[in-house]
């Protein structure tokens, strides 16, 4: 292994806004063994995501959108096809691409601050003082400075997802992968988080891939909305949403887009599958 | 403070009932000595050093055996959780041996090691080991996969994953296994000490045994009280704080 010269990066360097990645997904297929034989979760899916783009993957459950997210994360391997980030194939998970899951995967044995520090501690070349500074910055960014010392179980669902977001942002990834992160939250909390996420995305310039089954959510957040159909999981259509930001989920303009997307979603889903939203 | 006073009051009442029963002379004083007689035995035993020696001998056996049980049991539990082959073999063995009351190891220990310290240690280790193995294995298997997935994306691997994610996540299980192992070890050690005289050291069990031989009921009861107090202290000093921490962090109790 090549030894690089020792370089201590400072908290300020660590907090710099870095260039987001571009993703290239080509002909990706993936099947799972189910009770009734193999299920084709993804069928020759191709998708390009530009640097700093906010892309929403939309579809009914079982359409493979989460599988695609896991493949981009490096948590799962495709059966065939290639996935590249900035021209390099993705073979394993890495902190360049951090994931925010639907259930907050926060660690109950650590407090809020410890959770945000977790990924930072795995970054070499930082002093502990810098790590603490970085963690404090992100907790402030998600509006939870006052809850540094709180235990995870003391937080509301929305606060937990804020901590998850801070934890995912803290190691300064180039890509943020979000798997229905707001699905389990109440509407009011969700709306607040839509605003916060757009603000943070603007400030930190991440490439975001956001999986959801909520059409309005997709239209509110995405630069582009990619519509999936289930069994087998395929990309059917895509919509560019050109509305100015920050977007309000309740705006009329947004409703126009989401009506159009809903129509597409319904037409591509099989008759026995009902889609809510 | 209020809870403490209530507890003190409760035990004072217990003592009073005991004293009343003694004075009523329902049973012969040989079978039921007064609290004062027991106290004076304990005082004497404390003064001449018998008690301290016995406590040290017993606690040394217990602690050394317990630590060996933990040091062997924890990694064994991790290994059985990690590999199917080990789960089917060592895991099953551990499950079987855990159902064996640990006092059942005493005859075997005596035949193998004779009347030695090694026999005592062996019994304590066997009492501790299997509970710890099983609790660790169960704990690790119950760690939600999403924790390791999240940790993987943040760059956690192998040893870091085991020490910073899997082990802490399994901690509630491991601690309850440690507590059970402690209880089993303590019980089996007492049984072994009562059964077997070991010339290298007189433990609390032996004092209990000689109390019976001499029909010295105040000694029997006195030593029993000491054993109960040690059990309580171990719980309050060692396990309670850990459990309180776990409850607070995990939010598993309102207390």
C-alpha cells in the first residue's frame, strides 16, 4: 500500500463544500429468490444523474427503486450491468455515498452527538477537536444543537430523521441516498423537513437520489422524477420539474405536476396493484 | 431518601418479628436463635478474622472463575453467532449445558481435580460460561441488520464493526447473560463449598457446613445473611448501574 504523506485536514477544510458526484447506471438487472421462484426486481435499468442533481425515484412498493438505491450505495451487487460514480465502478459501500434509511438507523447506544460523530471517527486525518466541530456544525444545520446530549429514544420521529440526516451529511459525502426517509412521519413534520432538505441541499450541493412512493413529495423535491413500474422493476417515464425553489408542497403549480405524474404512474402499474397518493 | 427509609423500616420490622418469635419460645432456641445471638456470632467471627478470610476465599474463587467464564464466553458467543457451523455445534452444546444445573458439575470436578481450588474454579466457570455464550449469541443475532448496513456505508468494517456496532448493539442481551451467569456461578460455588472441604481455604460455604455439623444455628443463619448481603451488594454495585445506563440509553424503562 502506498503511504501518503501525513496530512492533517482542519475542520474548516472538512466543512468545505465539495464537488458532488455524477452517477451512471447502465443496464442494471437484479433478481431475488422469492417463495415462488426468482423475482426480477430490476430489469435493465439505465439512468444518469448529473452532478448536484436531485433525482426522485417514484413507484409502488416492489418496483425495485429501493434495490436500485442499495446498488448505488454498494450494499448490493447487480446481477448484470454497471454502476459508476464519477467514472469509477461502485463495488462496495463507501462514505462518498451515504444512505438515509426509512427507519432511522440511529445507534441507541450512542447519544445524538455520538451518532453524528460515528462516521467522522472513521475519517482519518482529523483531530477529535475538529470532528466535534464538524458534528456541531451539522447538528446546527438540522436545527438540533440543543439536543446534542439527548438519547435517541427521547427524540420524536422527525427529530430522529434530522439526526440521521446530520449523520449522513457529516462525513461530507458526494452523494446522498435517501430511502423513503420521511414516509413514517406526520404531514406537518414532513413539510418542515421538505423545506429543510431543500435548504441543506442548496447549501451543501449534494447529488441526491431520493426514493419515494409519494408523488407530491417527488414533485416537490426532485429536479427530475423517474417513474418505475413494478414486476419487473423498470423505468417507464421521467418528468423534469422546473419549478423554482424552495418549493412548497401545497402550491398549485406543484399540484399540476403531481397530477400529471400520478396519471403516468397509474397507467404503468398493473391493474391489480392499487397505488395510493 | 424516602425509599431508603422505607426499606430500613421494612427490615427493622422483620427483625422485630424475628425477635418476637424467639421470645414466644415456639421453637427451641437451638433451632431459632435470637437476632442478638446471630449478631454476636457475626461480631466474633469478624473480630477473629474467620469471616473476612472466608469472604476473601469465596470471592476470589468466584471472581477468578467468573472472569475466566466471561473471557472465554464472550468470544465464543461471538464466534457462534458469526458462523453457522459453530452455532450448530458449540451453540447447541452451550444450550444443552446451560440447562444442566451448574451444581451438577461438582461431582465431575471433584473426580477430575480432587479437593483442590481448581475444582472450585471449574464449577464457577461452568456456571458462568454457558449463559454468557448463549446471551452473546442471541444478542448478536438480534442486532437489526440496518445498524450494520448504516455502519458499512460510513466505512465501518470487520473489527471496527464488531467492536463499535455489533457488540454495543448486543449489550442489553450480554449484560443480562452476565447477570444470569453470575447468579449461576454464585449458587454452584456455594453448593460446592458446602459439599467439599478444601484445605487450601475455608469459604463461606464451608462455614455454613461446619455450622450445621456443630448445630450452631446462629452461625448457619449468620453466614446465610452474609451470603445474601454479598449477593445484594454485587447487584447494587455492579449490575444495577450498568442496567440503569442501558435503560436510560435504550429507553426500555420508565424508572
